C-alpha cells in the first residue's frame, strides 16, 4: 500500500515535470514575426514614473489577411537592448522563452483585435535605467506564444529608447541636499561669527 502510494506520487512528479518541460519548450527562434509593433514616445531620455509609451500593433502586411484568426491576445513586454545586457548574465537572451531574461518587464496582456490595436503605458516607477525596446508576443487560446513583433529590427539596433530610473534622480536629489546642508552649516558659522563681531563691537 505504502509503496503503491509512493509509486503514484513519483509518477505524478515525473509526469508533472515532463509537462513543465514541454510547456517551457517554446523556442523564440521558431516564432514568426507575425505582427508589426510601433512604440511612440517623446524624444530624448524617458523618465520612469512620468513619461509614457504609446504602443500600436497590427498584422504583418506580408501575411495573408485572416492569418490572425487564431490570435487571442497580445502580451506586451519591455525588453533590454543588447547594450544593456552586456556583461549582465541576469539579463541574458535565451532561445527557450521560459529562460529568456531579455524581456523582464510586463507591460500588459490585452485581447487581439483585427485593427486599431493600441495601448498607452506610463513607464512604471520601478523600471531601472537602461536602453530598451518593446516586444509583443501573440498568444493563442491556450496562452502559448505563437508569434511576435518588436519595435526594433532583428539585431535590436533601431528605434531603441533610454529610460532613466527614479533612483538615479534620487541620487541627484541627494547631491542637492548635501550641497544644501553644507550651505546651512556655513551660514550657521557665518551667523556666529557676525554675532561675535557685533558683541565685540558693543564692548
Ligand atoms: C513580416 O514578416 C516577414 C517574413 O517573416 C519578415 O521578414 C518581416 O520582417 C516582418 N515584418 C515586420 C515589420 O516585422
Ligand atoms: C492612447 O493615446 C492616444 C493619443 O493620446 C489616443 O488616441 C488613444 O485612444 C489612447 N489609447 C488608449 C487605449 O487609451
């Protein structure tokens, strides 16, 4: 009895891990570039927590109309550009989607429409300083990636944008407060000196 329970338990674990491997087995290199993605934003460096991205996507025009009939939703993600992945293993690109660390920031998952797909996203306050692009994965009814699009080329060179983190700006604020404290200490000494001089003059 005890053995058969254990056997069932082990079998369950084996089957579960097998399924997990199967599920995690979607390779980026097998996905078609089935949608075109655009990311509009103001010029220059974007501020986390302040600036916004306007994302738009549509069926790749090289595909026949109706190819998107199985497209259920689109998962929008903010991804590190190669320049911000260099020497950082924790942002490494992997072909296995489950292991890929290129796109660490989820923007939203929204239903796919045949036209007028767009989403406005205010850059979240916890986004670190780096250079990014936006990728959109097309999901089927089972939530599996069946295609993608990104606002940059295959080499991830064009249309990248930079985001400045809030912490970076805090550093600037810190410098300001140090300068102000130094200034107040100096004025305090100046005040004492003046008072002393006044006191001496009064004698
Ligand atoms: C559309 O698909 C073709 C063929 O897969 C690909 O070469 C092209 O880059 C795609 N266009 C866009 C904008 O992704
Ligand atoms: C996003 O912003 C644009 C322009 O400001 C607007 O036309 C569009 O309707 C907005 N989209 C959503 C989903 O709010």
